């Protein structure tokens, strides 16, 4: 009989490539997100000028500093699904995440590192929807965003991120 622990499992590799569609940041929690053609990602700190930039936190959750929330991502596909399935129009600047991507399997990246333009990030956990966004927007998005609210990441290697940059596995 063969020892089951002796079997080498093949390493699973992910095959996908996505693209950055929109970039946003805001200096304070209750201010609107502003669109930018590029953002500067700083390793271990966050996005220059954003509300969660380490050492200058002024975000809604700033009383709970979290290394893994240095940059947040959201799927274009979720915006499309909200419109199609729930008749809710949510614009890229309204979801309150920094980077809107297309073709990136965010829910499958927790614990993995990947390239975000020239930067390298590590996905720490899925984002959770909050009632705060409903208060700001006046739209009932909490329930439809459960399990589709984006991805929190820490920045391992920084760099300038541009709209149109590739997002791909390492």
C-alpha cells in the first residue's frame, strides 16, 4: 500500500491576464473618489495621497490599521452584474476601491502574489461590503456585493500604476 503523504501533488498555476480600467483615490473617508490616469504605489505603505496611506490614515477604518489594505481592487464584471441582475448602476468611482480591473479572478487570489502593472502585490483578504457605502451613495448595494466586494492587498514592490496596465500572475 502506498503512503498517501508521499504523493507529490502537482503545483497549480493560474492562467489569466487582466487589465486596469480605472484608478481612484481620495484623501479622506467621506470625500468622493477622484479618478486618476496613474497612481503611485509605495511598498509597505499604500497609495500616495490616498486615505489609507500608512502614517497618514484618514479613512473610514483608520482606527483599525491594516497592512493588507494598502491597495484595493474591484472587478468591472461586478459592475456589469449589478446592472444586469439588480438594475443598480454603480460607477467605478462609487465602489470606493482604488483599482477597477477587468479579467482578473479576484476571489481566487487571496494569499497569492501577482503583478499590478509594474508593482507586485499580495492579496490578503476579500473586501467585505459595508453599510457606509449605502449611506454615501443612497443605493442598496450591500446584499448584492456580498462575496463580490473586491480584494484587499499589500504592496510588496511599488511602482507607478497606469490605466491600461496589465494585471497578471507571477
